[in-house]
C-alpha cells in the first residue's frame, strides 16, 4: 500500500514528474534489454553458424584449408564472381545411401520417441499424482542423470551391455540364455541408449501437462459413467495433448540427428544420418556434402514441426 | 428439546419414521476420517424420493465430504449408504445411479457444449439419434438451444452453470447432487436460477441434494434442510421447522438472527413453563411445556421480528421488558433496533415499516418490548 502511495503517480507535479518520466524511459530500456538479449544470443549462436553451414553447402571441395572453395572470388579485372553449387543438394537427394540413412534415422528416432512416450507417460503421471512430499524426490531422480556427462553415461551402457556385462550375467544366472548374447553393436543397444538418454525430455513436459489437469474433470467423467480406462482416453489424454506434442518434439528432433549413441552402441549396419554427416566431414573431408545434408535435415525437421503445429492448432479451433 | 405442537407433529409424521416408505437415500451412521481428522461424524439421514434436500452449514463442516460420499468419490470410514434400498457403499462412482453438478462445473474444456451434455449418454451406448434428441431436449430445458457448438470457454458463468446442470440431468438420474450450484453467480442471477432449479426439479421429479452455506438459498430451495456443524447433523426439518423450532443454540443462532439468553427453569408444567432469565432481569412465560429435566441448563431464543416495541407500557402483564434504544438501522422495508436493557444486555428487534409516515422511535428513547408467549423457543443443547 505505502509503496504505491510513494510511487511517481502520487507525487506532486513538477520536478518529481520529470523524475517519473525518466524512470519510465529507463524501464523501457531495461525491458528491451531483457527481451533483446536472448534474441541477440540466439541470432549470434544459431543464425550465424547456420549461415556458415549454408555457405559451405553451396561450395565444392578443394585441397585447401578450409577444404572448400570460397563462394566469392575476385577476378583480375575487378569482377566479383559468386559461384553457388546447388548440385550438392541434388547429389544428396539422389543418392541411395543418404536416403536410407535418413529413413533409418527417422525410424529409429520415431520408435525411440514412441517408447519414451509409453514409458514416460506413466512415469509423469505417477510423479504428478504422488504425495507432494514425494514429488520433489521423484523429480530429482528424473533429472539425476544430468549430473554426469552424457558421454560417460553412454560409455557406461557399453559396460552394462557387454558380453561380460551385468545384463548378460543376469540372463545367464536366470537360465534364460545358454551363452552371452550379442547386445552391443545392435539396434537394440541403440534403442536402449536413445530411450535412456532422452526419457527425461519426455517426462518433464508430460509432467507439466498432467500436473495442470483438473482432477474434478476426472471425477466428472466417472460420475457420468465413464470407467477409468475410458476416462483416460476421453479426458486425460486429450487434455494433456500439448505435453505429448512437446515431449515428442523434444525427443524426436535431437534423436534424428543423434551421433554419439549409434556410434558407440550401434553396429556397423546401424546407419544413421548423424554418422553419415560425421563420416563425410571427418573421413571424406567433404564439407560441402556434409553441410548440404545438415541443411536438408533442418528443412525436413522444420517442415515436420510446422506440420505438427498446424495440425494441433486446427484441432484446437475445431 | 422443545415439544411444542409443531415439532411434535413433525416427529410423528409417518414418512420420517424408520419404516421410510418414501426414503430414497439412506445414510446410516456414516463417519469419514481424513487421517486423525473427522470430517463427518456418525451422520444418519433419510432423504425422500422427489424432495429437494438442502445440506446447510458453515465452511468446513463436512457438507461437501458427505455429498462426495454419496457420489462415490470418497469412501466412508464407517457406516453404509443406501440408494433406493440398495447398499451402494462399495459401488464405484461410474456405476451409481447418481449424477453430480460440481461447484466448479467441471465442464470438459476440450468438448463442445453438445459433447459435454452427450458425454454421459455416450457412456451408456445410447444410439446416436437418441443422443441428439436428448441433448437438444436438455439444452432447451436450460434455454441454451443455440449454444451446442460452443466451447465452455466461450460461455458466460451463468451459461456454464446451466450446461453443467444439463449435463448432470441428461442421463435422467434419480438423484442429483449439487455442490453450491449457484455459488459463482451474482445475486440477481442466483435468485432467478433458484426458481428455475425448483421448476426443473418439479418437472422431472428428480431427488435433489443441494449443498449450500447460504441459509436464504436453503430456505428458498429446500423442502427440507439438514443443518450441519463440525461434521454432525444437528437438525433436520422443513425451513419453517428449522427457523421457528430450532432444537439447539447453534441452529437457533445459525439460521437468521436471534436473541439468545441463558436461563433457569423455575416453573415446569405440562402446558407452560417459566424461565428465569438473569440477562433480561425477568421471568419469561412460555405457553407450552418442554421436555427437559428441571435442572437442565436451558436457553431462550426469540427472533427479532417477534418482538413488539412501543414507546408506552403495553397492557400485557407477562413477557414485558424495558430498555433504551441504542441503535437504529432504517432498511426501507423494515427497521432494526438495538435496545439496551438495564442489565447491560441488548435485544435486537426488527419491525416492518408498514406506514410511510410513522411515528418512528428515536435514539435514546425509553421503550417497552413484549412478545407472545408462543414466540419463545427453549433450547437445551
Ligand atoms: N481430502 C481431504 N484430506 C484432508 N482433509 C480434508 C479433505 N477433504 C476435506 N477435508 C477437511 O474436512 C473438512 C470438511 O470439508 P468439506 O469440504 O466437506 O467442507 P464443506 O462443509 O464443504 O465446506 P465449504 O462450505 O467451505 O465448502 C474440512 O475441515 C476439510 O479441511
Ligand atoms: Mg464444500
């Protein structure tokens, strides 16, 4: 109360008013800074690298450093030459290898996302409905893996899934298998790594959506004769759809381009686009092709996201 | 306990006896505990077919908890619940022949008004064409025919409330539970909706159990009222019973306003009693007997509108006290007086302003007050 009374509006006209105006101007500047800085940050660290990659994708390889031709050259007579090699995109789109790798990546990412959703939804539900004293603990457990390095955790799976690892030991001890299974360097290991690594990104948005859900709506559904399963599909699921969308995007998009997990846990025939880019970049030293793949993937995923959002907003309006 | 004619005849009415020919809902010694806290304590109650039963009580007295047990959302810690003679204590909510209108309305935000109202019918696998007819009928009942395509967030508070009512009625339940159904409406709309509710109830013949903390609402809506306090039902009766024949200090004080004084029985006859009331420095004459041991600690309760106030000494010899006007509030339709007795206690009096030009009483006037011997209620609890 007293704070408002002392505020600029309550003050006498004249000099204090000018003071108030100055505060207003300063506030405006501060606000603009607060909003502007993150944008500036994004511009600097997202847009600029993107433009560099775009530039490289329009070039050709060369035996120089960096290993691609510059886009802009100056001829002797002062003519500026700009050469844009669109052929990289044609090559990538036309080549069987890249298409298979991309489809494979989408499949692995898609299946991983689905598994994450199937595991993550009950988890998020459980956490959201747990007694509030428990909730923070459970939440911490979900976030706990982030306290160690991602690479380290993937390496740990190599140990776990190895021929003499605890998983095989357990299977042997239970008598389920006669000899150790080849788990590492299979798609199975890739799925384990993917689901393990990306599950928290699924659980957190789902938790936020489920926690927000008004419990009386579930009671209302039960009151009107809907059994729990029916209530789940007609009320709970539609009302947590936004969380599902967010979670799936957060898992699917990085999973498509994932490199570390297939490289460490996958076999030679686990073809994923991230690995192809890596190989083009470091083994073939074909930066333009690698960049073209990256750009095409970005366009593809962006298109995917836009499509999903369209679908979602149309449903929202209907 | 008063054994005046009204209360006596009420208690001997056949419907309220345990035979309960008309009993539709029976709550049998139900207790609900949350941990160590008892929200509902040993409540027994019979609700009759086709009546509007109001559960009235202050905040936190356990009304909602009792209602939620009827709907099946809470499990009684002790006791049984019967609906139409069937023990439903262990029946899950989705199998009870009961619908509830939630205080927050609980409309499904992702469904249109039509889909909301149709939801319950769909669960029963009613054919599509019939669903359409029934929903249309319900929406017409609550005067929202043209709103079927809207989403709940596109409706006003009053319209949402009516959708909630339509949804709860769509399955033609025999019993409708309403938790503070009009709480979110403004006063004018609330009064209008109260009459609409009664109209709908009469038309459909559904049994209503309405929770409210608003005594006026309970009086307008209820065929009978159950007054709750601290998890217990203190008194059940018609609005007149509850107002004119309260059986406890709490009920007398909770419903309307009342002058309540402690007293001592000095003369106990079957057809009349006299009670000495030190606070009024007089002995009150009551023209009916009471069923209380002569040593009981009793209180006399008298409603402000039952007291006559005059500037001159009335002719009556009994039930007359003298005082000085301390406060006057002119409310248009009536005036309220606070009269100070010589003992220092005050008496509240309400008089209707029958004439435009009245010889009104003024502050500090010396006045006499008197009341009819039947106006006094004697309570022991
Ligand atoms: N789930 C619960 N856990 C613990 N205590 C509860 C729970 N539900 C209700 N209570 C307690 O039980 C008591 C009765 O609650 P209830 O909701 O029935 O009150 P009410 O009469 O409906 O009050 P109001 O008029 O404020 O809605 C309150 O003291 C409340 O704190
Ligand atoms: Mg309540």
